[in-house]
């Protein structure tokens, strides 16, 4: 049964902006640069781009197709398709994973997103001025992470903003948000790239990103690049299967999946062209790790011309990316509760947002009062949430998604949704979903463990 008009995207452009928004998150702006820095630059980027094309695009196509064919929440979609295909009820677990993974993910993702909002204000107020070394930058970061009320406030403001957007519905909330936020994101990103091109070591940044050093290309680095491609494309986090349910039938899924991949990769590479010229210009370390953005970059912003303004723009850009992703993470569980429990959207979004905010408090306390509490494998609660979601739940969901699309969903059903008349292209896609993607994901999963 077709969804009411208000529960569909108003145009292919609206869906594209929403899907690109959920893909272009902190995975591109925070995670991609530091992983690239740690793993040697150009060689990692090359494998990452190949992984997006060979694995990310087919999996995104499959996830969107499943969502549109089912036409409901992730759980409702998998129940319907499992029934229609006469398959085992086990496959409804794909839907449950798409609902539960973003809930857990948001608990710690919103903590980091709150930092970006706090840093945007701090940069504009001149907090980075005069920072000349790692000690000064670490003091600024510690001033944030040691202040529990301050982190709870930024964490709460971010969750509240996400809730307001999702509570307003598809057209009045999600669509309106992405139509304004995504153009703003790209505009700010291009301004920052232009700025670094004229004021920083842009040539050095280009060499670091695009000149591969294959001596650093170990099997572990290859698997990390594959994992980053899944993470960056937002495969198996619930958003694409849910957004696909709101997608009109006249939109080409292969076309939009390719555009999502191009836009997502472009943002990741452009962020590298913002970050690495700054890092190299001021003699900083590209392989700093997770602290690259919050500890290393403030040193550059503290020394560069107009650093307060451009530092604020940078962290505001991160905040926008975080919001466009977070609304895609909150929508799957809200959609399920509205569909299966008959709850109204606004109270559901606010109730679920409150629950996520409360459960995120232990994650932010991991940086101060609970810093010594490391119950599993030396990891604190924040690190456990991140490891559980990014390295276990999402890869497991991607594996099940690939197997379901390749082996359980009938070829006629998949071909009908994708509109692939060329049998050769369809057979290549089916081969990737049946063999290449499951094997690659299983290797990533085993490496993570």
C-alpha cells in the first residue's frame, strides 16, 4: 500500500539531499581525516575510493531497494518482505538491527557532536588565540571534557535540535532541514578549501592525500579502508532502508546511490584538503589519531590569519554534518514506534531523545568521573559504545543485508526495484552482493574482533 503523500519525499532532490546528509556526517569530517593520517594518506584513500565503488554503492542500492519495496519502518519492511518471499523469520533481524544500532550509536555520537557545537562557539570567542603547542590545545580540550555540566548541555542541545527536526515529520522536518543545511555545508566546505589553498601548505596536503605510499598498504590498512567505506556511506545504520520507504517509485535507485557515493567521497576528500594543508603548514602530525580535529587543529587556528573566524566555520561545518546524520539515525526507531505502536510522532521523538540523552551521560562521564572505569578490554564506556556499534553491530548488519539481498530476496524483486534492464549489470551486482561483500565484511568483522 502506497504511503500518504506527506510521508514521502516531495522530489528526487529532497531524497538525495537527505541520503547524502546521513552519509556525510562525522565519519567524513572527524573519522576519515585521522584514519587517513594514521594509515599513510594516498594509499589508504585509493583503497577507500575503490571500496566505495565496488562495495558501498551496491550495498546502498540494495538497502534503498529493500526499504522502498517494503514501504514501512525497517522492522515492518523486513517482516513484509520475509513473508512475501517465503523466507525464514530470522531475516527480520535485519530490521531490528536497523532500529537498535542507531539508538546506541546516537548515545555517544551526540557527545562528539556536542563538542563540535561547543568548539564553534569557543573558536568565535577567541579561545584558540595564542595556542602554540599541543599543551595549550590539550588544555582547551580538557577544559571541555573535565566540565560535566558543560558537556551535558552541549550534548542535550544537540539531541534537542535533532528531536525538533524529526518530530516535525518527513516534509516539514527532515526535508526542510536538509534543503537548508546541505547547501550550507557544501558552501562552508568550499570556502574553507579556498582559504587553505591560499594560506596553507595546499600542495603538501594534495601530495599527502593523492600520492600513494604502497609500502604502508598492509592487509590491516586495506580492511580499515573497507570498513571506513561502509561507515562513511551509512550502510546498515538504518537510515537508508528507512529513507527508502519514503522514496517515490519514479526515482532511479542506481542513479541516486552513485550520486550519494560521489558526494560522500567528495566531502571526505575536500575535508582532507582543508585539514592536511593546515596540519602540514604548522609542523603538526597528520597521524595524530582521534585528537587530530579537537586537539591538533586548534593549534593551527590559533596561529593562522583570521583563525577565530575560520575555526568557528570549521566546527560549525562539523555541527551541520552531525545534525544531518543524527536525524537519519533517530528516524528509524521513531518510524518503527509510530508504525507498530500507534504513537504520535512528536511525543515519540521527544521521549526517545530524552532516553538517548540520559543513556549518553555515562559516555560523556567516561572523559572525567568515569575515566578509570574500563570494564572490558581496557575500554571505557564511550569506547565500548563506539566499538560495539561501529565494529560489531554495523558490520554484522551489513553482512546480513548483503546475504539477504544476494540470496534471499528474489532476483525479480530486486531487479524490479532497481530498474536494471541490462542483465549483465544486474548479474555483476548480484555477484557482489552474494560473494564479494559478505567476504569483505566478514574479514573486516574478524579484524575488528
